């Protein structure tokens, strides 16, 4: 029996060790052997133990940059895949414009792989997976600005230690995820409201979830909310066509942790949750850490405009046009039922005199499944083919940004896409609603009644479909009952 107890004890100790290692993350310094001269050499060694993880990762949208458009209204049942590689936006517009998708040479910096610099790329080659961009904790791992590879110049200068980066791998941190998500759209804080580098040192007033515990926050990592299974990361971005799973506040705030339990206004607050998303009350202002871009007018590209500054940000670049910025401001509110309206490449524009909707949440006051959410309203201008009436896919990288010739950039950008440039173009206004789910403030800073009602200007009740302040004219049920009685 003593021998059995010894074996059982040893087995239990082993299980505890494995469990603790899984929780804390395994120290790879004893397993990873250098020296390494390139990123793929590191990946090859990772594959010796993590072949399944690479296989799983290669099935994700982070790797393929596309998926079925289950987030786009009217396209939910489509089997064709859409994503960053074949969609258009109102920031840098596209990564695939021009012959052989030349801009990928630059845009590929934020692809978690090595060597995707043109339209053709072997998505089945596991050695091309970049494990380090998501998992390296030390060594100052850096990707090159051009070439979709590690920054060899940084290694040569000694500012990056590839061996140290490879030995330091662990669970992704805010810095790992932020490497791409803080800098979307070409710079820090440009695209996603509330996601920028200031979160790395933020206190609880900036974000109660991501702020470190010593600064009053919960010290959460991205994956604490964006649950991950087989490397598929939950989250339905307003900018993307596909999502694998959704993230909801109630994933954590339920049961014993349900909101409003100790509030004296619990009953009325709980009634609000049928029409108002948690984020609407708990994110009073957006982009509190630094200014975000709220406008980009490509129509000013190539002009000679004296750049001014807004919130320490430039308002004009000759190669990109005019920008508008805003910081710590009240978001725009709109109904959202889980689907997005999205401009897709090649869509015909019916009325060029009206703003082209690039991204917009679907829902209205009559939709029981919709709630009011906060958004960054974003506007600008882009070229439209005057004959074919679709947004042009112009080539900015290695074309417009060098010669400022729109005719050449439009011609170059339409090659290989089946969207030729007719020879005539005009600029059209574009608008987008970008979801603002981050920067949750401390509960003490949540919106109070008078900030939305009783004459407050925060909510545009008419735009939301109400006849007036619902505190005075009644909520959605009253609107619906009045309409039914009228019939």
C-alpha cells in the first residue's frame, strides 16, 4: 500500500505541476535552442511540440484574413469568404489594389505570418506562421515595415534579440495584441476607438478591465474577454465581415456578478437593459487616452495645404490628404441587432450626391433584438468611378504616394481585380460607424439620468426613432403601441 500511495502521490504532484504550468505558462528557455537567424527558424522549432496549434491557427481569420460574412446583413448564408484581403475601407482603403496585390508588401506587417507580400501566398506552409508576434515577451521583437518579415535591421543594430524573444514565449499580453490592434489604419489610435498604446500604462479611469491591478484595474488580458478556442478568437468587429464567436458583458457579469444588484435604482436600470447596451452607460466618452482619427479626406492628396495640429496630431499629409481628430468626446449612438451594413468591393452607388455608407450597424427602434450602442462616427472622401459607379481601388503604396497622379493610381489600382478604371472619376463622401466597446469607466463614472434625459443633448432621440425624450414621451413599447393604435 505504501508503494501505491507513493505512486498516487507522485501522480498527483505531476498533475498539479502540469496544471500550474498550464496556468502560469511554461518557461521555454530550456526547450528553445538558438541561435536563430530568421523568424521561420524559430517557427520550425515551435512546430516540434506545437504542430496542432499551428494547424489550428491556419484555420483562423487572423491567418487567412477572410471568413464567411456572417456579420453582414443579407450575406449571412454566403459561403464565399471576405476579409481584410478582399474588402475595402475608408482608411488606407485596400491591401490588394494593383497588379499582384503589391501593397501587401507593406500592409503585411500586421499579418501573423512571414512572406505574404503578393496576392499568392502558401497558406498551408506552417513554417510561415509567426508565433513570436503574439507570444514573445522579451527581446524587443519587431517586424519590418516592408516585406512581411522580422526586422533584420533591428537585429543588426542590436535593438532586437531574436534568441531572447524565442525563449520568452508565453501567453499573449496587451502589448502583443496591441502590436497590430493599437496601430490599425496606419498609426497609433487611428482606427479603433479606445484601443491605443496608452492602455499599456493606463489607470482604472482609462479602462477598468485592462488597467493593471496596481493602478486600480482588473488587470485583464484581451483573451480574458475575447475567449480563444483552437486559436479562434471571439469578437465581432464592426469592421470585419466574419466572427467566430461573440463577446458579451454578460459572459462575466451574470449570476452573483450580475450588474445593478446593490443599486437603489436597480429596477429602472434593469428596464434600460432591454434597449440600452451596457457600453452606452459605462463608456461615457471615447478615446480618452489620446485622440483618434474621425475623418480622412483622400480628395486633398497632393495638394499644398499648411498642416495644423489637433490634439498633437497632424491634420494634413500630402500623400494621404486631410485628417480630423477628436479626443475624450461623446460617442454617436445607434441601434444594433447583431448585423452590420457593409459596402463590399464592386457595389454600385445609387446616388453619388449622398454619403456612401461604408459601415453601419443594423437595427431600429422597432427591432426588439436591437439595442443602443456607442460608436465612433467617421467620415471622409474616396474616389468613385464616374462611369461604373463603384468605389475605385486605387493603388496608394508605390504609386499615388510617390507621384500624386490620381489617374495613374486609379489605373494601377484596378489591375487584376475585374474592376477596371473607366478613365473618369469623382470624389464621393463616405461615412462609417465604428463600434466603441473598450474604455469601460469605473462604475462611479457611469452615465446618470440627467446626462441623457431632462433636456440633455447627449442623445439624438429623433435620430434614434423617438418622438422626444422617452422619459417624457415613453419608451419603445409606447412608440409601438401608438403606431398600432393609429393603424
